[in-house]
C-alpha cells in the first residue's frame, strides 16, 4: 500500500502543476488581451487626434488661400506682373536718383543745415526777407532789410564765417537805401542782397 499511495501523491503533484500552469497561461493570456485592448484604445484616440489635426491644417490652408486671394496674391503671374511694373518704374527714375545721390540737385536731407546756420547767426537790426539756394546747395543769396550799413557789413562777415564749413561764400553785396515811412523813428531803411 505504501507504493500505491506514493503513486497517487505523484499524480496529484503532476495534476496540481498542470493546474498551476494552465491558470498561469490563462492569466498571461488575459493580461495580453487587456494590454491589447488598452493599446487599441490608445491607437484610436491618436487616430482621432490625427484626424482633428488634419482638419485643422486643411481649414488653415483654406483660410490662408482666401487671404491670399483677398490680398491679390492668388497666383505667381500677378506677382510677376507687379514686380516687372516696379522694376520698370525704377529704371525710368534711375537717372533722377543718380543725380540726387551725386548731389547735383541737392542733398537727400535738403537744405536744413543752411537754414539752421542762418537761424543761428542773428544780427541786431537785420531782418531776412528772402533766401535763394541754387546749384545743388553750393551757392546761396540772402536778401533782407536793415537800419544801418554797419549792421549789414557785420552780418555779411558773420555769414561768411559761419558758411565756410559748407564751402559757401558771399562775395558780393548790393545795398539800396529806401526812404522810411513818416512813422518810422529809425530813419531810412537799407535793402541788401548778399551773393
């Protein structure tokens, strides 16, 4: 009987190992199935998110195309025509721009520096009435009125000193005495012109 019991015990051990192995495999299959379901759900969410992104991209492309059409940039031919028109306009005005850049018709900043120089050179008893800047800012004439010839002479000297930095000199002076109106206490006025 001892042998018989031993045989039964061995059989139970094989049966319980088979049972454990079957349960273990069943558990592993259940975990794999669960993992597959979770992965499938994640893939579906990613697919929906990808579709949403694709729709957003298409909507933005359509909006950009509409804005291009509204701005008149719908095709390359329109851009090429506009570019050619601008290029022709630049070629037509190229000669004038060359003259401006060389300083033959003045400077790009205008005659502001000459006007500032005149404003910063005051002379008591002298009033400017006209300024003529010619030869692209290289020559200038100043006309005005004064009560004395001394004031005119001092003003001419001050202007010559002030405009030396700009290579402008006043080499001639014309003066004309005018009778003053009866109400003028200073007497006759002198009209002058510096060249």
